[in-house]
């Protein structure tokens, strides 16, 4: 499937739900916003949906207030999913049964994508999903202004870890150069994405002070107790970059970041590796996925037991020669 074919399918429909993944990062947020720009240009009816709240640092992006944690209140012709490997990741597992006549268009760049759509446009060599939506905007003939440039640069900066990860490709830098030509304040955005208030800095201290390393694996965690101690809740936490610190330690092959969500009875887990270890395959053992260097999973169960099981599995994974 190509971008041109996807655009053709979009032109034929009228009512769209646009969904990004839970625990939203910069790429999924900006992909959703850019898709909204595309659908507005095409004269479509649409609703923008991300089941979780969007972090405050993205509040400067134009139209962010249109992204809602509630499902749109109209029946769709199309569900357009962005940057998500499956319907669980966008909190819409029941969509096919609720709207059996609606199409699902799946746009993603993750190796773990399950090809769950009626239309699947999955390109593993694209540095970010927002690049794919930008391609659709251009193909449709829509003008790309500074506002769209801000969205794309934000998505690329966050998805590449500040241009550190292997997905910082030639295309990524070419699009960033275009953003500069559009007048995007790239330095301001970089500062916004990396800035932390006093409470989040205190949280970083707690997270790193509790770091454990063993057999080439670094483990950090965020518990409900730690959040309470710095007077933060999950809507206010800003932990996107915390995992990069242990990942950069010489000799560390895998970093695991556990986040306790007691109210939901689940643990969200992030995996990273800059040592050539495929953490996507490790995340897949827990129903998750992502990229070879960066992946995640969501596991239901007792927090301490989940931590133990995942850590033991990671050690076994390395022993297997991963």
C-alpha cells in the first residue's frame, strides 16, 4: 500500500475517527493533529481521539485542544489509526463489533504492527508516523505552513530522542531543514521538549537514585508512592526522556522502565537499547512491540510480580544471544 492509495481511500469517505495511541508521545500527537489538518482541507467530518491526556509540554501546538480523551460522538465511515500496532494500543478493541461497516486505515512505522486494518500502510524505514501524514498532506495539495512545520519538527525531535536514535534518517533531517525554512523555532521546541519543572526534576532524582543494574540490564521504575512524594499525578508526569539516562551507561544492553498504574491494575513497560539488542522482540513476549531499539508493553497484574517476571525474561533473552 502506498501513500497515494491511502489518500484515494480517504477521499472516498466522509466521517472519520482519528486515533493515536495511549500514553501519547510526540509522534502520535503530531500525527493526529496533522491528520486533522488533512481532513479539514478535504472537507471531511472528523474527531481526534487519544484515550489518555496529552502532556502539558505539547500545549503550544495549534489545535491540540481538539484532541479529546472521549470517543467522538458520531458514527464513522473510517477509523484512521496512527502510530499504533493494534487496536488495543488505541483503546478501541471493540471498534469492529460496534461499527462493522466502517473501514480501518492503519498508518504506522512499527515493526510490531499487526496489519489489523482494512487498509495497512506500514513503512518500517520511515523515521516517524508524522512523516507519513505529512506526505499525505503534500499529496493532497494542502499548504504546509509554520504550524504544520511545528508539528512535524516536534514529532521528529521526540521520536528520534533528540536525533540520537537510529531512526534519525536523511529524510528526518531534510524535513527538519524545511521546518527551519518555514520559520519554526526549532530551538524553542527542543527546550520545551526537554524542560522539566521542579517536581518532575525531583521525580527524576528519585527514579535514578533507585536504578539497579545487573547482567547488562538497567532497571528504573516509577511507582504511585514516588509520584505522591513529589505531589504529581499521572496527568502531570513528564517521563519521556528519563529512560535515556541508564540506556547511555557503557555496558548496558537493555534498559527497562516500569510504570505502576494501580488504578488500572496494570504496569506499563518501556524497553530501550543502543547496543544492537532487538527489544521489539523482547516486548513482543509481553504482548507489546515497537522498534528494535525502542519498544513497550502493557501487562496486567501485581506490580512487583510483573517486575520480577519481566526482569527474569530479559535476562533469559540476553542469555539466548539476543
